[in-house]
C-alpha cells in the first residue's frame, strides 16, 4: 500500500475544498446573472395581450 502521509491528505483536502468553493461560486453567479435574462425574455413572450391605445378612439364597426 502506498501512503502519502499527512501532507498529501492536507494537500488533497485543500484542493478539493477550493474546487467545491469555486463550483458553488460559479453556480451562484450563473443563477444571479442568467435568471433575470430568462425572466425578462419570458415576460416579453408570455405577457397578456394589451388593448391598443388607438382602439379606444376609433368607433367599433
């Protein structure tokens, strides 16, 4: 069995800890910046039809 000792374990733990902190940070930033883009785009396509301002002025035929 090969052992790397305490220093290897600490080095690996530090590397994995930094990796997961970075992964969480990237996911938080993506959620922070991408969610408003999708919400604004969806609200443009999904908003209900609003009557035209000119329709009130013209008599119905």
